[in-house]
C-alpha cells in the first residue's frame, strides 16, 4: 500500500473523501471495533456529498463513538489507494451513548495496540500527530446536536 503525505493546504479540500481521527478522552486514546470486522481501528469514515471536512469529522465521531461535543484539529492529508483523507486530532469533551450504527464497541487505551485494521496507516497518522507543532494548528469546537463548528482561538 503506497501512501503519500501532504500538508493541509497542499490538496484542494474538494478532493478529500475521508476523515480519520486520533481521538482522546480523559487522556486515553479511543478505539472502535466495527460490527463487520474483528480488529480495532481509529474512528473515521467517508465524507458525504457537499459536507465540509469539519462537519464530516464531527458526524463520523458521533456515529462511531457517541461523541456529542469535541475539539477537532486537522493536521494533515494522506493519499492511499487513490483517495485522499484528512487527519484530525479529536479531543472529546462530552461523550454520550454509542449510537446503534456500524460500531460494535469502543475501548480506551494508553497507547496504540498491535494489529490495528488497515495495516500501518493508523500508526503513521499517530506518529505524525505526535510530531506536529500543535500551537500552529487551528482547532474547532464541534457540537453534534447543533451541527455547529466554531474556530477555537488559542491564548
């Protein structure tokens, strides 16, 4: 699987089809397990027609984890199998019950376990997040119930 990595402004956002989130809640990483798969993975999914990327990330985060309110920080773009995806860091502020969609269960870990679904890409995304200068990145507060996203200004 050949992957390429890009900065946020290098790829036209209209070409980005997927979102993937490094998600933390109370200083632990949240992982999901899809009903159709046995391996754990990071939350994420496909962007809907006409949906902006922040709303796609917030919607997927709700559908796959029950997250109602979060802070979303986009930090890069990948190209894999001919499709672009945007990487986000998501800090969960309010976690509700897991919706009855495609996710069987969630769990919290202190580090990424071996054998995540999709091979090494999740580990690479995580390493890229750890290597970022977080102070230079824009963060958006997202509330699923209101479908609202607001830029959070850093002090």
